[in-house]
């Protein structure tokens, strides 16, 4: 139970930090393709954490390049907004 509370607190802290960096004033700021890519990244994260399957790991490994560029794009936009 304590571990779950720690995870909730960590998630809440991350969300607060994110809100300080970026406020999405218009949902249209996020492109449809970008939202789909983000959801794919979350799916891959969930699969890799709970799956010990080499085929799944290889599939996710092949997606890492896309995930990197998506995160890099987000970080660049956050840096622009905080300057």
C-alpha cells in the first residue's frame, strides 16, 4: 500500500512540474499524429515493463528512434516556452 502511495505522489509531483513548464492553452497545439505517437510510446512502456518476451522487446527497440524524436520535440518546445 505504501508503494502505491509513493507512486501516486511521484505522479502528482511530475504533473505539477509539467504544468509549470507547459500549459497547453489550445488542444489543437498537439497534432493528431503526435498524440497517436505519444500513446504508442506509453503502450510500449507498459509492454516492456510487464513483458519478458524477446519478440516484444525487439519490436519496442525498433520504435525507440520515433520515441526519441517525439520527446526531443516536446523538450524543445518546453524550453522555448520557458525562455
